[in-house]
């Protein structure tokens, strides 16, 4: 089957390309021709047809869609860029999706579409009893999620055969840079991990399924990957050789959007849940090789520096009551 993946050189997109190739599909990728993407593309050289282009240009999109049986639409500007550059994000996320749907509808036999969305469209829902289901109301609370919800609606109303995947947390298998924004999530917040390879398998299995069309499916790791944020971050930090950070480094009220999700239907249809969160952290530890031992040696310094970036930890230290003997000095 001929399958186009938009945004195929990002984290989720690469997993989709890999599994689609594994299942012997003819794969095309539409993505921007940046230096970073050119480097990522080398691993797929001779295997994937690269249609370099921009989702904002209808001609690029129409050319990429031509001759395809299924389109997996991953391309989207993510936070924090979606909030820092709202006009750009809207033109890519909403405008690009509109261009894609119009191009698909222009063919006598239009391809089907799998739209990659997120479980964060449910908004702040920690006060509700988990798990979230496909029928739960959405309450988008930032640009990224507003765009996802609007694009979901566009897809459902397009007249095309569609399936929408709302993904749990899909961290990359190669660690990126540290961001202090992680401290904005409370340690007790529910979140559901899903391995990037399992997302790729879910997509590849959906391409040839007769049962996923017209459905919103929640894609997560299942019970073994339903975590509290402290355990998610703690597991990643342990894998790096640094160790857990204290709860006092994190916010006490919810600022991020996540929950545990009901994946019974998606697993029944797609049989994709192969990896647990523990599997993933073992892979991260193994991928670091000797670097991990260096991080373990330097862990006190690394932990001190990371904690210095947390406004909540700093505030707690500043507000800590002064001991009696210190007052007497």
C-alpha cells in the first residue's frame, strides 16, 4: 500500500516510517528540507520517497498526496513554539491541514487519512475520575490543543475516510535538551506513556485495517505505562544516572494537560502495546553507554544545577523557616 507521512522526520513520524517500511509498504514523506531533517533522512535513504515541501504551500501538498492510498498526518508545530509563534503555528497546523484535506478530496479515489492528535485535548482533568475515553468532552487550553481540536473537526467533516489517534506521552528515544518547563507539572499528575515504536506499529496496523475508520482511538501504553509525573521524570532521571528529584522542585497545582486513558479498543483493534515504561528507560540507559557513568559521577553537580532552574524549589528554599540558632546569631 502507498502511504504518505507528513512530518515524517519528527519523533512520531520516524517511528511511523520505520514500521511502515517493516510491513513492506511504499512510503513517502513530506517534510521541510532543513539541515536537521536532511540528516534524519539519511537513515531512510533509498527506502523512503522524500517529497520535500511545506504544508503551507498547496502545490507541495497536492504533489505529495498524488497516488497515495493512506495519509498519516503528523506534521504540526508543538509547544512552546505554538504559543511563542501563534500566527506561524496556525498557518502550519490549521492551514496545512486544510491544504491537505483539499488536496485529498481533489482525486477521483481519495486516500484515507489517519490524523495524529493528542490526549492533551482533554485539558485540565485531574479532578475527574480516570481514565479518559474517546467520548469524553475536550477542553483545549492552549494554541496547540485548540489547533488539534479544530483539525479533528475538519477531518471528521471532510467526507473522507478518517481515523483520529489521540496519543499519550511519546518521548523520543534519543534524549533532547533539558527544559525548566518540566517543573511546571505537579509530581502527582496522572500521565500515560506510550513507546514511540508502539505508536509506529499502531499506525502501520491501522493502514490495512477495515475497523478503524470513523473512529477516535486513544493510543497509550496500557496499565504498565500509567504513571504519576514524579515516576515518569524519576524513571528518566534514573536511566540517565542522575536519580530522582524531590517533589518540592515541581509545581503544586496542575498546569499541564494529561491523564490515564482507556486504550482497550485501540489495543483490541491494533495489537500494538509491546513495550512498558520500564522497557523504555532501559533502552535510554543502554543508549547513553559510557556517558551514563560520567553522569553518575557528576550527578550531585547535575542535580544541583537542575534544581537551581526550578522556581518552585528556589521559592521553597527562600521561604524555609530559619532555625532558632540561626536567628540568635
